[in-house]
C-alpha cells in the first residue's frame, strides 16, 4: 500500500480554507450587489421626486426672478440634492456621500413643506399611508425608520428607501459576522450607511 504523504493534511486544510474564503467573499459580493441594486431603485425614485418638485416650482411662479421667488429655497435645495445624487451614483455605498445626500434631501423636503404644507404625503416603508407613532413609545430593542413626508403623492420613494436601508443592514451584518470579518478586512470591504 502506498504511504500517505505527510503534507496531505496541510493541502486538505488549505483547500478547505480557500473554498471557505471564496464562498464568504461571494456572499459579501452578492449582498453588496443587492445593496447597489436597491440604491439604483432609490436613485430613480428620488429623481422622480426632484422632477415633481422642480416642475411644480416652475409652474407656480414662472414670471418671478429666481432670487425674488418664495420657492427659491426649494429650487436651490433641489439643485443641491440633484448634484449630490449625481456624486453619490459613483460610490453609492460610501457612508459620507449617503449622509450628505440624506442631509440635502431633508433640507429640500423641509423647504418644500414650508412652501406647500398641505402637499406632502407620508408613507410607511411597505407603501401604506403612515400613521402616528404610538404614544407609549417603541418596545425595548425595536428600531423603526421614521417615515418621511414626500412631495409627490407616491409611495415609491419611501419604499425604495426602505429596501435600500434593509439591503444595507443585511450587508453590514454580514461584514460584522466573525468569519466574514476576516474576508472583509483582507479585501478592504467597508460597511455602508443607510439613508436616514
């Protein structure tokens, strides 16, 4: 009978480690791809919101000069959000870019709401109309995403934001798990940030 080489257990262990590494890397890349696809849906929904706002601002005051118009703050905030959306498309999972985009989005929505307080609709992440939060507060350990009041009466933006935040949470959770954290460290995979 031929003798088993002494290095065979090392080769087996190395093969198992390699297959595990490739599998963990592929899982992280699938979750990253899902987050990028969710961002694409969010981007499209935010562009529709911007188009709605800019069309409504142009229709409301076509004759006023931009600086004299009461809707100048809405238009400036919408232009800033449009610029940040274009910049975030290059690196949609960059936490700093998403945070800046979120701030610009809230500035635009606040300006819109001050100009048109009755023309906003708030939806839950599943697309239903939002209800006020319970008075007794949230149960311990429960984290809920606060609904945003959107200018366009469509649930698409809030649903896309909910899908993006869920995909980012799954991606970040996978990166934080013990074996995958080694793959993330070796491959320089960074966590993403949700859109708040």
